[in-house]
C-alpha cells in the first residue's frame, strides 16, 4: 500500500462542503501557529546572531549570509513548485508537503538558536547551515504548499471567498501581532537577562527557550493544517489507483514568453519587488534597530518605555488601521477602482514617511506618521492580489491559456530574493562605518518607501487592465463554452 493511502493520514474533514472546524483549525489556527514561527525566525534571526560580538565585529558575515542564502532559497522555491505540480497522492498534491514541513520546521527552528560555543569559524558555519535548513528547505516546502490550499479546497466561489478571508488573518497576525508587537515585548525580557549572567549566556538561553516554543507550535500547526484541510479539486482527478491530470499542460517556456511580452505583467512584478523591499526595510529587524537608535528611553504618562516597548506600541497602534481595513477595503476599491485605491495608499505612505522624518526621535510625531502608514498598507495587503488576478485573466484572454504557474514562480522568487537582499543591504550600510547608524536606520525604515512608492505611483498609472477586464472575461467564457 502507498504510504499516502494509509487511513491514518486521511483528512479529518470528510464533507463535500467546507466545514467550520476546517476553517478554524485548518485555515486559521494551524497556519497562525506556523506563520508566527516563520515570521519571527525570518525577522529576528539576525537580531539573535548580533548577540555574538565577535561575529558582528567581523563586519562581513551578517551581510554575506542573507545575501548568499538567496541562491539556495530561490532554487528551493522553484524546485518545490515543480514537485508540487507533479505530485499525485490520495491526500492531494499540497497537503503531503505541509505534513513533511512540520518536523523540518521543528528541527530547524531549534538548531538555528542552539549554537555550540566553539571557534568563530565553526559558529559561522553552523549559522549558515542551520539558517538554510530553515530558509531553503523547511520554509519553502511549507509556504508553497500552504498558499495553494485555498485554491484547491473547493470550487464553490462563496466558500472559497470565505476561506480567503480566514486564511489571510494568520498572515497579517503573524507579521503584525506576533512579529512586530508580541516579539518586541519578549525581546525586552530576553535582553533583561544581560544583568543576570556572564556575557550573553543568559540572553542566548532565553532566545533558545522562546524559539524552541515557537518551533513546537509550528509543528503542531502543520499537523492541524494537514488533518483539517481537504483538496476537493485535486480529488476530482484522483482515482483509487491515482491518475495523471487531464488537459493540456502548457510548457513553462511558453508560459514565460506569454507573460514577459505583456506590460501589465511587468508592472505587477515591479510593484511586488519595490513593495516587498519596503516591507522588509520597515520589518521587525530594521524596526527594532531604528527604535534602539532613536528611542533609548521614552517617558509617557509617567511611565518609562524602552526601545522594545516603543516598537510594540508603535506597531500596535499603526496595525489597528490595517486590521480594520478588512472591513472597508473591498467596498472602497469597488467604488474608486483597485488601481486607484493602491495609488492612494502609496500617496498616504509617502505622507506618513515625511511626517516621521520631520522628527524621528519624537514619539508623538512617529505615532502620527506610523498611523498614516498603517492606513497606507491596506490596499497592498488586501487589494493587490485581486488586481494580479485581473492581469492573469487578461493574459488568458490574450493568449488562450493561463500563466499562473510561471507567474507565481517568479512572484515567489522575487519575494525570496528581495527578503535576502534587503537585510544584507541594510547591514552593509549599517555596519560599514561610513554613515551614522541613525542616518542609515532612518533612511531604510522611513526614507526608502518615499522613493519606492513615488516610482510605483508613476508605474501604476499605466496599469489600465480594469478597463477591459469584463470584456476579456466574457471572451474567456465564450471560448470555454465552445470547447
């Protein structure tokens, strides 16, 4: 009997329609536990590595590690995507990868933070290997499978829409609530260990405890997501003996040629490149360094706040508009247009950055500016993927076939490469000694998005795909009716 045909591995949801336990455990709680861990590791692993003074003093390792790791990470995303497309089991094509990712996330999440205190060269090698175990193996296996689950869950558009909303919450919570609000508070407790031990011994022990708990949570999350999801669409093409999917498979080269020949596709990819770079530069790692540079001590309402507490407060208050945006993003976008709503978000982002830069060491000024930037993030978080879908429909109408596969492959690679390059680029300037630390952290945390979003406003003016999307969808429907 095939391993994936074992009854013990069957989904715990056996209904033809999406159930409430499936939504709660498979699309909310399970992914939340995993994305909380992956977000914290990806954001703060360099913060942990900076507890080793000799490695920081080396001046190159913290720049080269994320930079060089981009190569295996990008290759891993491509390979996993290809394997997903070829996988056929009784449990689906994506769910098996989620179950496999569980122990990999558990092991990698622990060994990344348990570093034998031997020579500096040995520790560097350990960091490089264990980081890539997470970033170039465990995380790509999980993320590529996870982000396919909504589209494979059901053909019912209403149920799929509800799942999309539920599935988006863990991503927002993992990056916002856990990484930017909860983790800075934990960092305060971790750093307090400096007064209790010799050197950084207690600090590093606390890191190991915290990240061990996150790793265990991620393992549990993968297990929940696997057992409480079901690929109803994949099951349509799977018999008792498993069969190959029917229908023409468009070669990757043909998809790529069709995609790169269209200006709308390029505009979307440019958007994600610049938008993701800005997201990384204002993420938890750079955010934490910025707060340590500008807010060593803040007195507010008779209470003294350290940099980690300041980061939590700023992230919390600026995250409120983003969370509330779920309620009004779609109505506004439908009224003024998706592209126009995103342009408005870019304008508000620039205004928020200008406010912050006017006095970055003033907590009240930062609070106002960051709140504006919270509002500005709404269109990118909730609307851009819908506009991306319009572009994919446009390409289908234009070419007669879908280019989803190659488009998502390029999209994943862009995010992977930008994530690695961003932190490496920041460390290069921050630790390079040529510029003041405050100037570097202020530019990357605040100034970069002024430039990036200014470029995006101009580029998005040429994204007019919404004008003809209804006619193009009608053309697609007509073709399908004749086939």
